[in-house]
């Protein structure tokens, strides 16, 4: 029954998604970026091996394998020495932690974001993607998303160049991953803004 409900929801979501995409004007040419399905082990080897010299980088991904149900988002942008991890653990009372080289702080998600994030992760199909882009913005960015469900790797998305929003998703699974990115990224930015405002007020 639950499985049938999920399949029906995915179908309704896909139809709604197709209608919305057809009505929107897309800024980016879909041929410039695509999400390419890749074997889970190969993709993991690629993004972990990217900074094989960093013990802290590799340990964050290793620690996340202990999470039964949750999401990890890693972001690195040119001009910054180190990246930032946002880790969500559904089973630890929806604990969310923002981690950088000098920071380890809990983040609060809204009830709506918690519900939407958890449900979207549950209906994802098990798949891993590498984002391949021919368009060069002239600056480097790196995004890695990992979703775990029922103590297993559910989805991985690795984009070493451009933001995942630049994909015109014709695959419902990629669209759902973009939704997860949206929730994670929004709370990432929200928390950083709060910290900046607190520093300004203290000054």
C-alpha cells in the first residue's frame, strides 16, 4: 500500500514538474549540463579521492556512513581554503550540524523543511549522478550531495563545476535531488546570514 502511494505520488509529481518546466523560461541551455548516471562506488571514489590528502575531508564522509537515514551536503567555492559540510541525521531527532574547519554548530530547520526533506529522500530511487558541464563560469565550485536511507546509500550527486540548478531535469529522480539541494542550500545560507548578523551586532 505504502509502495503504491509512493509510486502514485511520483507520477503526480512528475506530471506537475513537466507542466511547470514547460511554462518556465530556462536561462541555461540543457545541452550545456547533464546529470550522468554513474556506479555508486566509482562516483564515491572520484569525490573522496579529489582531496585524498585531507584527513578531515575524508573522515566526514566516513562518519556519514554511520548515519542510517540522513543527508550530507558538501560545498566548496573558489577563494576558500576549506569547504563546508551540512549534515542531517533524521534518527537523531532531526539533528542538523554545519561543519567547517573552525566551526561545528547545530542548525534549525523549519517543520515544513524537515517534513519535505525526509519525504523526498524516501521516494528517491537508488541512483548516483555525475554532473557534466561544457559551460565554464570562469570560477570553480564543488557540490556533493549524499543521501542515506535504511542504513544504505540511496543517492549521490557530484558536481565539480556548476550548481545543480543548471540542469534541466527531465528525470524525476534528478528533479527530486534538486529539491533536496534547494532545502539544504537554503538552510546553509540562512544559517551563515544569521552568524554574520550576530557578528555585526556585537561590533
